[in-house]
C-alpha cells in the first residue's frame, strides 16, 4: 500500500530544529573523541597541540572567507584575538597534559570545571551582572572535586591539577571571546586565534622544560604514520567538521537547549574511555561519584540562565567544552 505523499514527506523531511538537534549531538560525540585521541597519540602534549593547531590553521588558510574576514579586522581586534589565541593554546596544552599525566576520564572530568569557573570570571571579563546563584554553583562542585582527587591513584593527581588549570583557561578565553565576537567572522577568528597559538607555543617551547617539565617536548618532531593519521582525525574530523556543523545547528537552537547537549561531552568522553581504553579499571567508584557531582552542576548551570538565542556560536570553535552560553 502506498503512503499518501504528504505523510511520506513529513516522515522523510526533518524540521530545521530536529536537524539542529541531531547535528549538535553528532558534534558533541565528535568532541568526546578528542580526549580519547589525545590519549592514543604518542606525542607529548606540546607536540600534539602544536600539530593539531597547525593543521587546522592550514586548512582554514585554504578558505577565501577566512582571509576576507581577517582583512576586515582592525589592528586592535587583531591583537586582542591573538591574545585570546595564546589562552586557547595554553588550554589545549594543559588539557592534553592532564590526559597524558592521568587519563582521558580525568581530563574530561576536570574540564567540566570550566562551567563553575566561568560563573566566577565571566561577569568581570564579559561585563555582565554578577550572579550569586552561579557562585554558589561553583562552590557546590567542591565536594565532587574532593571525591575525584580521592578516587584516583596518587600518581594521577598531578593530572587533576593540570586539568583544573586547563578549565580555568577555558573560562578565561571563553569569556573574552564572548566580549570580542560582535563584528568578526568566526572562521577568521578561529584561524587567527589558532595561528597565534601556534606562534606562542613555538616561542614557549625552549622554556617549557623549566616551567612545566611534564608538558615539555619538541613540537617540530615529525609524527609517525600512526600519529599523523590520528592528528588528521583530531584536527579535521573532531575540530573543523563539528565546528562547521555547530555554526549551522546553533542558528536553530536556544542557548538552553544547546548547552544541555554540549554538556554531554565529558559524559561521552568518560563512556568512550571506558569502552575503548578500559579506564574504568584504573579508577574507583569514588572518582565516578565525584564526577557525577561535577557533571550535575554543569547540567544545572543552564537552568540558572534566561533562555536566549545563540548570538555568537563561533565561541565554540576553540574549546574542548564548547560552551554555548
């Protein structure tokens, strides 16, 4: 029996809102793989981040839109975005350093701390009203942090400290990006910030062994075939592809709906780490209780905000958390 044409069309044609939901879930799943790939790539944190950023910048350099957007920026904005790019580089460096020092589950859990950190620093940096409720939310995650620390082997605790620092960098550059993105093309901003990040890491490389020995390494060492393939997947499939899809999807979603989905990223990362890397054998139930408290606070965060449209989804482009608020 043949279905009526109108019914067939309703079944096969998704609304823009439904497509956006599917697209953003796919993006978050891809972002969840960034922690897994960071653990699988044998390069040190410095080399991994340097090559990842360089590959993304090289891909963006092939797009005329990115160059046009750069030409539209004033010298003051160029300098400001370059400064934010340094923070982006430090975020990725410490994020992958946390994964190398501990594991992907620990790195993903620590990066979820960016939400309470943002509640504390964003009012000052982005010029919005201070929220006591959000400050209390930040305090509420402290028991979870204590459980996470107590639920990992002592050798991994340095990874927690580096991961918390990475979350602070997310809060800083995410808040600054929200203040600066009023009149900038997202692809141009991403290319400029990551290009500045590559330059900053190149300059930082000789001194990093003295500042943070655990994060040091030679970024100019050519990766082997396996690492090169994983880096291409990380840079193109888990960075540029979801970034582009997110720019489309977030035009049809509210900030509330988008952040509820993007908050799943550390959940995906922890589940993938258990399935693909067997990390559940390295961690105790205490760790997962602490992670649940932290992630619970992350999911509560959008409930404290007034629903609004996504005005500048480009701020998602350079964060492992990809906050949508």
